[in-house]
């Protein structure tokens, strides 16, 4: 018998049915895993926006200790205090003598929580909110203190 005819008559290997079953199992596992990882990128980008918002809050407290007020602080002033804020998207700040509001846009946009905001009221209470409840890292409903993140 020649090597070619031995190879053609050899019964070792996988049948078409066995290969199709393996492909089907891999497809089912991929479908189950895809649901778990689908929104992870948006959550990661939201986490970045939250970190920038918290960093901007701390920089604004430094600004207030130097100037005696939260009024007059601009994003450029916060960037001079904390250089990493230069990477924050849509950094906005406003304030008066006793209260302030800082916000940062998430790179995830509408897929994520949108804009993350930290607000200090006149009485010193802090509230953390986001513009797209239930998406990305933004909670579906605020907690008892009004925080969404």
C-alpha cells in the first residue's frame, strides 16, 4: 500500500459532527461571556471621570484654603494645583464663599454615566450625581443622601 492510499483509508481524526459540536459549545460559551464583559469599557471610562471629579474637588479645597473662598476658581487654576486634571474631559467648576460644584464628562458618553458631579452645599454636605442613571457606573437611583455614585 502506498502512503497516499494509507492516509485516505486511515480512520483516525475528527468527524464533521464532532467538529460542529465543538464549534457550537464554543459559541454558547462566548455568548454567555459576552454579556458579562459588554459594558466594562464604559464602566472603566466612568471610573476615570469619577477619579478626575474627586481630584478636582481636592484641588478646589486647596484653592479655598489659599483664597478663603471657592468663588473665582477656574479649571485652569485647578490644573495648576493638580496637573493630572489637564486630562479631564469637560472639567467645569463653580462656587461661592461656602459651596461649590465640580463636574467631569465621562469618555463613555451616552453609553456610560455621562457627567459626574460633586457638589458641596452651604452646610458642608457633599452630593455625588451623574447624568445617566442606570448606565455605566451611575447607580439607577440615588441613595438616602442623594448620591448616585
